[in-house]
């Protein structure tokens, strides 16, 4: 193994141990928010493609579906960041 591969393996092990040692609430936040956000992203993508390929294209719907896709990514990022912050606060409080 090269040093680059060892570096990646070490980083993955650190990330894996950090995620396994999270408190219950942040784990549940990530567990339930991730599929919901991906559902928003997939729904927005499907509707965007349908709007683009249909005969009656609407720029209003185009804007709405791109906004839905963008907001899906924002929801995912917010829940992941919030779960990490809550985990840090819970661990500080328990120490």
C-alpha cells in the first residue's frame, strides 16, 4: 500500500469511529433526515426532467423544481451539521 492509500484508510477509520461513538439523538437525526432529504432531491429531479421533456414547458415549474432540489441539499447539510453540533454539546455536557 502506498502512503496515500494508508492516509485514506486512516481517515476512514477515524470517521467510522466518530460516527459509531455518536450519541443517540444525532444518530437518529442523520438516520431519518438523510432519506427525507434524498426524497426531496429525487422528487425535484424527476419533476425537473418531466418538465424539461414535456411539450408544455413552464419556466415557473422549472424554477420550482430547481428550488426543491437545492433545498433538499440544504436540508441534508443542515441536519448533518446540526447533528454533529448536538453530538459535541452532548459529549461536553456529559464530561
